[in-house]
C-alpha cells in the first residue's frame, strides 16, 4: 500500500492514497490516527486531507488502515463494557475530530452477545451438501491458502472491498497461528473435498487467561446454509469448552449475519461506523 505519515509532537495519522473504491470512485483512506490533544489531532488531520486533495483524489474514508483487511471503524455507541480481543478502540475524541472536519457516517456495524446455552440449542436442518469439520491444527499455511481463495471470492461483493495478494494475506494471519484454538475454527467441505465455507472463532483473551466468552470473529461461505451450520458448530463447541457467552463480532448492519445473530437472541452492546468525506466542486 502507498502511504504517507503526518505527525507532530502530539498526533499522528497515515494517508493511504490507493484505498478501496467508494461507490465506484477512487478513494484515499486515513488510518493509524492518534492524538494527545484536539489541536494536535486537528492539525495532522487537516494536513492529511490537504494531501489527499493535492493528489487529485476527491473522496476519503476513515478510519481505515488502507483496506478492510486491516483495522477500520470508529465505535459510535457502547454499553460501556470492556473491549473484546481485536475490537476497535473506543475513541470519542478522535471520532469528533473527524466529524468536525466534515466526515459523515457511510457504513454501520455492530457487535452482539448471546448466552451459548441459547445459541447452541437449536441445530440447523441436516444436509448432504457439505460437512462441518473442526481444524486439526496441522498444515496451517496450506489451510490459510485455501481460506485466502475463499475469502477473496466471498468478500468481493462487499462494499469497500479491495483485493490483496496471497503473500500479504499469509503475512497477516500466519503469526496468529500459535494463538489460535483449533476447536473453535471450522470448515465446511463439499463431498469432493473443496472448501464451501470457514469460521474463525477465538477465546476472548482480553478477559485474561481464563476468558468466559468466545468470539465468533469471521466467517464466509460460498454455499447456501453453510454459514448457519458453521455458526452452530462454533456455538456448540464453545459451550462444551466451558465458555458461557458468544460475541458476534463486527457485523455489517445489512449482512445476512445480522439477521442470524438476532434470530439467535443476541443483544447488541456496541455499534461502529465508517466515515467518509467528499470534496465539493
């Protein structure tokens, strides 16, 4: 990714000129924003915006570290509960600086929690289209190569999607392998062995070494029904491992996952927003 950092004694921000498309138009993104005072933060934000306009771009998305494969979104509403593992930081001051600069919310997301006893209670209808298997913890690089291929196909229709190379994908995920719990990672495979979907869950280590909640972090599927079966397998396994709560993490408001989460009785506890700015004239 092409990037440039602007910083002063009290703030820092990174500009990515080659961000994902927004409504089909080229877009820059602003990420890695941190500030000690509003004045310092506004100074680097103004510099970043001016840099984008000077480069000929007319649209900016933020906060986003270049693309949706990396960190993005502000917390916009919360019940005050502690952040879970890998959740965006709640930073009302930073969000206010963006909105004061003219950014408005362009996409909405939420996280919800549900008692695992309730979520695991009702299994989906049986199917012969695929089988659900937990990862056995072996050959992670070969497995993640398959996940990369399926992710690229499944997410390609998502708003703000931008492809990345397999090498870049593996560089992000392979360092996480030692922290993964295979019992919470599932794959849906067709009768011919090809991958129809996957789900990554993880203990919520933000609670410490003995967490009570497990996070349904990411799942994707290319076959109808696979997502429901994967989620049920995750909820069932997490309950059997002794966790009492599932966190359905960072779901887009318009995603089918939002309907499924609600149908399982999950209660929203945090909302997030992605913000955008369009140059007039």
